[in-house]
């Protein structure tokens, strides 16, 4: 009976983990496979993709044709449960409340957290990304290097299943190659990019996403991931056999009933539960880490969202994986005599240096792609190819007005028509209606391409969270107040995205509905929009300048760890989830090591 | 992925129409004596709730499953007439109203969400403008006019970039109504067939485009 409540829990537990997403899921997996007794707390409800994923449903079966609403921000069929930009009863404050300084915070209240809906883009940080200050003097170096993390990227890729190419480029490591699944074949619009990008010196690589393009090798991978642990190998092999390869249809963000993509709920949690070592309490809204007289964490307090009761659970080790900002909130709210500013906060840096990803997009219409014959271009739901950052040497020579790069998430194709597919076509059709409009729809369908720039952010003092002195959520827990300001570097980078994308589209013979946005302030998406927030409990080389050490362990409390993106002292352009998992696995190995030596 | 982003862009774009809403409201004043004003609306409760943050995603829903449809018979006739002027039957597919687009639009403008509440005002005021124009020109409701007469009214407002200054508000209405009609039509099976969309089916492997097509496009 792995799903328990505060009254039916089967303690004592070795470890309590707060959160069930990428960080919490990976930690539970690694620890449970090695025999550690784990209790996981999730703020939302249980969620079962095999039963709840609306695969193959068409938009006409949904209210408002699957359009986004305040209830379901990314559309009716997006799998996010009880979440989005606003969670009912769980406000947050953003000051000053104005465009540009505003931060929007996407949350999910469900087992598996945001891993259920995420884009599944799985890029490795490169060597420069771990030592950015050493390279250009800005921000912070991580206390670890690419070589420290590379073995864990290998392991995570093999465990969750990531497709990608074997070719590495500067600061764009592919890994050893044998950890990856084959990438999907490019679609017509991808070939267009592959033809024109090289004319600008822009490289195009196979995409990298956590989708099974073929069945996982359940015969050899379990032995590589769990050498000498036959039980873990057997459990993992069985779990891998239960996952189906991609069906080449239906968007990943709806959830995958056949477990062909990575969700914590289909990949991390099933084998962890199978060990018998994992118990889960859902509807557990954690608000405090409790610390004993010995200065060690001894458990957490939470509100049971179904009863409103305050509960406490105990464990020898506490791991926070609640998401970067929620983890900072828990620490800051954990105030007591010895910790007047919150647990783990002797540096005063909890909540500081929150980072997001720079985002800017341009859409083009390509005459060459008009009126193509029928094609099934669903593929694996996008990113058959992508563009890694390519101007490292120009930046090193100070030839660009911004120090850090971006990658391009590129897309096109004849996707299932949505409510927005034929909106606002007047710039192409001259306002046609009647039979001509239907002809125009057939002509332009599938002729659009999209460039999404996703860029690195240098940490700055203006981006942080703190506890709001007045506002509380429906549980009575004080809420976060966000402070946000993009730096000049990020804004100039966004303008560079706009100019570059516009040039490439025009070279392709394409058209832009509106001119590219060259004003750096307007070119950048607002903070939080990319849903890549990290930092707030950053790792570093000493207790004065960071919250956590190179093992994601808080400097102040030796048995308190952070498993989510909070530990990132820098957010490279690479999407953070793969790195969150790699660091969580590395942290878990360290916990196992210390437990075996009876140090914790 | 692109499609969902486009959806959001549509919603954001529509939000920019707030000023149009107030201006469009003035068109009610142009209704001539005896002209058909919109009938009373039934069951429209502004405080009505939506489907909530955790609806059952597996069930298919009829239009009106979460909130009542609110257009009256006369408005539905006008809605269908305008939808079919925008998307008529042709050799490829049926007309918009034949595949349920009136219900789609009714559900849209009857929804309790802020965006749809704004769209509702624009659509209902746009209907009033159409009927007022029809009465003014032909002494008949818009829905009963011949296609040529309807086109005389709609041609000047079908492209907002070319619309006369005093027709900008009805042109904004027409653009939005075309968006809604296309949204309702191309999300149906008939719409997908019209576009020859052949995805959303499980495949054992994904082959990519035929080499011959790539050669023809000079992309091979």
C-alpha cells in the first residue's frame, strides 16, 4: 500500500522527499532502488497517465475547441491538474506589478508535478556552462564541472530514454552516443532549415527529447545503471518492458498513456514503488522543515489539503524538491530560534539569484511550403532538429553585445488544426471569405515555421523571492513575493534572436507578418514565461556565497538537501530538467555513500 | 507544440480588442425604428463558473455541457448565415453551419471566462450592426438577404487594413467572427478532411517525407 496518509504512514523513514517531479522523482528512484525507505510528499492529487491522458481526442470534443482558459491555461487537453499561472487559493505577489518587472509562476498540483506537461527537451549543459565566470568574468561558477556531471547525464538518458544525435559541437556535448535513442526523421520544414541555416554559419543538429523512438534496451541498461544490484535490475527491466515506443501521434503535453515519453509518474515512480520502499502522501502542502536540538533536520510539517489538519512526519534526512521557488519558500518559512531568517539561510541567500530562460520568437510564412501534398508530420511532437548556440568564439572575442548564447527550438509542419491555426490570416489573404477563404486555408495550412530562441541568463541582484509580510495562501502559509528585472545582456540577446530569425526567414523566401522587434526591452518575453525558473538555493564553493554545497546539501544543516533547480547558480540556454535529474541522482549517490558510512 | 502557442497568441491578440468593444456598442444606437433588435438572452449568468482546473479529459463533451448556450433562434439564424458566407459548402467539404459551427460560436460567447465575455459583446454588437445595415439597405434581416446583398455589406469590412475609418469597428468584428468560424470549422472532422490532415493516428514507425517531394522542392 504505497499511497498512505499522515495516520497510515509506515515510518520510520530514512528520507522524506518534498515533491514528486524531476528532482523528487529521480531522488526517490535512486534511493529506493538501493533499499532506502522513502516517504514522498506531494501537494497535489494522485495522477495516473495510463488512465487520464486524452490521447487522440480531437479539439471538437473539448469545450471551446481546446482553447486556453483561466482554468486550463495551455488548453483543455493539457494534462496540468490544478495548476497554471494561477493556482486557486495559492496566490503569490510580484512587485512592482508592472510589465518587465513582473514574474509569472507556473505551478502544478499533481503527482509528477510539471514533468507531466513539460516539452521534454533534454539538452546537456556543456563545460562552459558550469564555469561561466572563469570564461567571461560574470556571474558564478558552479562548484562542479561537466566531468563531474557527465556520468549522471549518461545514466539519466539511459533511464528515461532520450533521442538525439551523436555529434558534439563546442560546449554542446552529445555524450558517449550509446546513451541515446535514434532521432526522428526530419519533416519538410526541417529540411528547409537544414538547407538555409548553413549559409549563415548556423549549425543544425538532431533534436534531443525524452521520447522513446524505439523500445528501450531492457536487457543491458539495467545492468549498467545498477551494477551488482540484481533486484533493482529486475525491477527496472520490468518497468522498461512496460513502456511502449512512441506512437508518432498526439501531443506529449497531454500526457502519455503508453509511457513513451518521460513523466515522473510513468518512469521514476513506478519502479520506485515496485521496490516497496516508497510511500507517498498526496495533498500534502509542506511549509516547514523542522530542526532538532542537535541542529539536524528531523522532518517536515505540512497541511493536509483534504482535511486542513497540520501534520508532521519524521525522517533521518530531508530532501526538498518542491521546485526552485517553492523550496526557497519552505526554507524561508522555516523560522525558529536558531534560524530567525529561515533554515539553511545563514548566508542570507535563500531566495536570491532566481533565474529564468530568455525567450523570443518569430513566425514566418514560407511560399515553398504552400499547398504541399498530404503529409503526416506529427512525428514525435516536434524538435526533430534544433540549433545549438554557435557564436562562442565571437563572444570570447567580445564581438557581440551580450556574453551568453541561446539555442533555437524550431518547428513547422501540418499539425492537427487548432482553434488558432487560421486566425488572423488577413495579411496573406487580403481578408478573403467564402470559397476563396477555404482555398486560402488549404494553401497556407502547414506553410508556417516558428523560431523560438531560448537563451542563457546571467544572475543578477534584482531577481529574487522573499516572503510577503501580509499575504497568505488558503492554508494560512505566507506566500512568495517575486522581484524581477532582466539584465541588458538578456535583452540584447533577445534582440539578436529577432534579427537572426528574421534574416533566415527572409533568406528562405519567407514573409513576416510584422517586422522583427529590434528594441531589446520589447524583444524579450516576461520573466517566468519559459517556466524554467531555477536558483534561489544556489550551490557554491563556500557557506558565505551559497546555500548548498557541491552535493546539493545545505551548508547549515548537514542532513538537508535540495533536489530541484534551486541549486543552479547559473541558467545556461539548455533547458534545465535533464540537469535537475542528473544532479538529483548525483546527490542521491552521495546520500547513499554517507548513509553507508553512517555519517548521516 | 506550435499549435498550442498559436492558440495562446490568438487569445492574446483578442485581448487587444477591448477598445473596439466600447466603440462597437455605439452601433446599437443606429438601429432604426422597427428594426429587429437582439432578443432577450436566456440564462446568461456572468458569475457562472467554468469547467474548473481539473475536468475529466477523457469524456467527449457536447456544446453547452459546462454552461448553457444563450443565443436565441434569431441570433442563431444570423450566426449560421454569416458563418456560411465565410465558409460555404464547396467540392471539398460542407458549410460551417452544417458541421456545428453555430453551436461552437454559441458555446464560445456563452462561456463565463473574461476573454469570451469580451468576445460576446463584440459578436452581439456586430450582429446588431449587420442587421441594421441590412435593414437600412434592403428592409430585411441580414440572414434573409441573398449572398450578393450580404457581400455588399461585408466587402467593406472584410479586411481591416483597407476598411474606411468609420467601419473599423465592424471590420474588427468581422475579423474576429471569421477567426471563430474557422476555429469551429477546421477543428471538426470535416475541416481536417478538407485540409487533408492525415495525422493523429498511431503508427509503428515514422518515415519522414518522400524523397521525391524533397527533390521537387530542391530540399534534398
